[in-house]
């Protein structure tokens, strides 16, 4: 099986950029096949709860730029 995965990987990496992007999008989309309307409702409820906490001063928002910067730093350093 490993040789098949390696063959697919090599072939995919030889594709033009647009085709690689399309393939990546399709593969990632296949991972989310279990997503349901119940998930959407849960996340909508969670988002509303978090917004209420921020508006009430119980929680503080962190700018996305800071979150992503921290995530990249942790990834590059291999730390959790």
C-alpha cells in the first residue's frame, strides 16, 4: 500500500498548480463528509454563546493575526 501512496503522491505533485489545488480541495472535502445540519446548529449556538461572553466582558477576543502567528510559531518549533 505504501508504494501506491507514494506513487499517487509523486503523480499529484507533478500536476500543474491549478490541478493540484483542485485535487487538494476535493480530498479535504472528502474528509468532511460526515458534516450534518446538526453540526451547523451546534456551531451557530456556540458562536452566539461566545459572542455573548465577549459582549458581557467574560471573555476577550484574540485577533486572528495573533492566533495564526502563534500557531505557525508552535508548528515551526514542534511544540504544543
